């Protein structure tokens, strides 16, 4: 198949999933065309059957804000027409699915029929979709798509509850390449960061307020205050990085924390982690937690959103009530002090990640879904 993919090219779950999906599909022989305003973060060197088409956003005195949605629409029309795509896969309802639906209408005038698949990732429903100024466009873009997927059952139900949706939504979870995301021998790396054999806690996010990075610092300070030899690695960047740094200074633990910024490949950092922390206020799936599990790292997370579909409580990690810093500290402490518990959970986390969420399990579901949508769109109305 010739597949067009549009996503936000940023450091975050939806962009990562879309990019990794395209790379995995290309590895399986499909022709992939990424269409975005800049190179997706994880795309890296473009391979033989992967192309990147940049959406140019021009400024005109007439427009106070450049009309990205219309620029994207024009680019989609151009790529579909000249690359003869079989399907467009849009990640996020607006503006991506909105642009694709408009592009489909424009192309239909020339007798070109291009089906649109939209994948919902989270904030397009839980935040944007609940904003009255966007809700009608979100609902329209979903309902006008030829196929719609959600990354978790939770998100599917949330979409039905918050949007006026009259189309079926297929749940296809996020995934990882378990041959890449696995525990690697990085003893020299860990020795450099932990010269006295300290344990390592890791948090990876885009540091938006919903990720609650300051709670990670609070948990770490409690453990340090009890005398536990631990280090904290914070990976990523965003608006809450500075507040987290300020809190670490106020609590006197900044010397034992490393703010690493955006890192690629993150699996090398996860390979020296002992516990992964995710105290998020909202997670429709929890891709960062899945990557940690694949690297044999037990996860301590909030019991919210799609997290219960990923973590098996007491087996691959622990879940606590939202905002329960003391409870999360207790769970981390248990994993640090009980070697048998840690080893058992680390093995179970790896097993679940590789058996349930591996590329080879999930990617064929996307292929089958594309084929169903394409076949359905070819049937005369």
C-alpha cells in the first residue's frame, strides 16, 4: 500500500507512535509518505520507501495567523494526486483529520477517491474536543473519516461520552519494537552517573503540567530524606521543567537529579533504570511506560485513563490514586528494597510488553484495518 501519514512532529506520544508506525510499515514493504510542517522527531534518516513532504506555511499581510489547516489541505491534495496514495492516516482529529476530509472532497471533484483514517490519541478528545469552540469541528472530522481508531478502550469510551460521534471506533493500542526497546548492558553509563551504586529512578515526558513532574521530585525527595541511595533522571522538556528544577533546589536534592532534556535513543537511559515514575493526571495509553516495561523496568503510575489497560497491578508495576505522593513513594521504596519483588516485576513487565504490544502483534492490525477501510470506500454509496 501507499500510505500518507500526518502527525505533530514533536517530542510526545502521538508523534512517536505515528512515526514508528510509518517506519514499521515501511519495513514490511509499504510505501510511506510523511506529510508535516517539519521532520518528525523520531524519523531519522529517510529510507528507500519513506518520503517526507514538508508543509510550507506562508505568511501574508491579510492573515494575522498563518492558515496551517489550509496549507496542509493543499499539500495533502498534491501528495495524493502525484504519489497515487491508497489511504491517508491522520493522527489527531484537528487540524489533521479536518484537512484530510477537505482534501478528500477536493480530490473527489477530479474522480480521485482517497479514504481517510483518523487515530485519536488523547488531548484531541480530552482537552480540545471538550472546548466548545472546537467541539463541532472535532465531531465532524471524526464522523467524516472513513475509519477511526483510538489507542485505548478508555479513549474510545471517552470519545463516545464527550463528542457527538456516530461512527465506529476501532481500538488499536500503542506498540513498541521490542528488539530495540530491551535491557542493554550499560554498566559503564550507570557507573558514571551512580559512582556509589545508587539506584536510578527515571521519568520521561514532555513536561506539560498534566505530567505532574514536580510530584516526581517530591517522591524522590522523600526517598532521599529516608536515606535511600538513589538518583533521578528526568528526560524531556516542556513548560514544567523549570518549576521542577526550582522545586529540586528548594528541597535540596538538585545535586542528585539530572535534567537530560530530549534524548534519542531513550532506551539507553531506560536500560539503567530501576523504577519508572508516571504520576500523570491524564494518560490515554502511556507509551513512555510501555517503553520502560519493554526495557524490564517496573512502573509506578497513576491509576487513571488507559494506564490500567497497560499495567497489571502488582505484576508489572503499581498504580496509585492520582496525587498520592506518599503511596507512590511506598511502592517505589518496596521495589528498591525487595530484590525478589523487583526481579519478578521486571521480568513480567518485559514479558507483557513483548508479547502483547510488540510491532509484530499490533502493526498487522493496522494493515488489516487499512484494507477494510479501502475496500469499504470502493463500494458505491
